[in-house]
């Protein structure tokens, strides 16, 4: 049975691969990412002081993110896309202070937290197809992300990353990216940073072309 399924899968890939997968001017594509996680136990951090220490807990941590992408080829090799983003994080934070001097100074505090972040990005891709199915594209992205409650808190980001793409059919593109050169500016503090590495920012993506 497994051999029959494998044979059908290979046949399907061969049939869908007959059509050329070269991107062309006027073509649209859509993709993006969606993630959700929940961690009951969360994390624990200990802070030491001269008169005692504090155990800080994050529990019941929920993280949700959605980032659809809508793109258009303005030439046979160059595409531009818009990518709105929404992120939600929530949970419970608790602090337990233990005094080295007297137990009367011990105290406990607990509260819930919630953070919502929204933003939008513009991406440019330049496709260099090595064959009808396989290619390479550098991607330039410019984005802004802001806290929806306190809008002045957020970041402005610019980054360039190398990516590879594989077309199992003329309508499906599978992307793999690694590393980036990125610039980030914090709106509130005005602090900025530049990072460059090849072993970070590992990404996988799926795009539908029409």
C-alpha cells in the first residue's frame, strides 16, 4: 500500500511539474505565516540582591501571530508585496521576594499582562531562476511594528535576507531563507542596532501563485 501511495505521489509531482514555474510579469502571489503557542509553566528567572532574592515567573503564556502576504510581479524577476502583521502575547507574571534578613520582608505579587502589536511591511524580491523549478532571490524588507495600546512603543526595521525557492508545481512555491543583515530603530528610546549573521532568522514559507 505504501509503495502505491509513493508511486502516486511521484506521478502527481511529475505531472504538476510539467508546467514551467518561472515567475512572470503580472502574476500575483499570496502567502504568509500563522503561529500559536500556549505554555502553562512558562519561565522562571531569579534576581539576586544584597538583602535577598526574587523569583520571577511567567506562566500561562499565550503567543499568537498572523502575517499574511500579498504580492505582485512588476517584471519577470522583480516582485513587490505588502505584509500586515498582528501579534498577541498574554500571561501571568508573579514575583516572590525572599529576604536574607527577616521573613517579615518576604512578599508576593501577581498580575496578568497583555500586549498587542500591529504593523505592516513592504518586501521586494528579485528572482534569479537557476532552472524551471529552482531559484534564488534576495529579499529587501521594510517594516514598522507598534504597540496598539501605547503607539509610541515600537520599532522600525530594514533587512536584507537570502532565500531559495522551489516550485513543485507552477502555482506553488516553497521558500527557505537563512540569515540577514538588519537595521532596527526603537521609536521610544531612539536606540538603533545593526545585526548581520548567516545562522539566524531561519524561515520557511509557502506561496500560491496565480
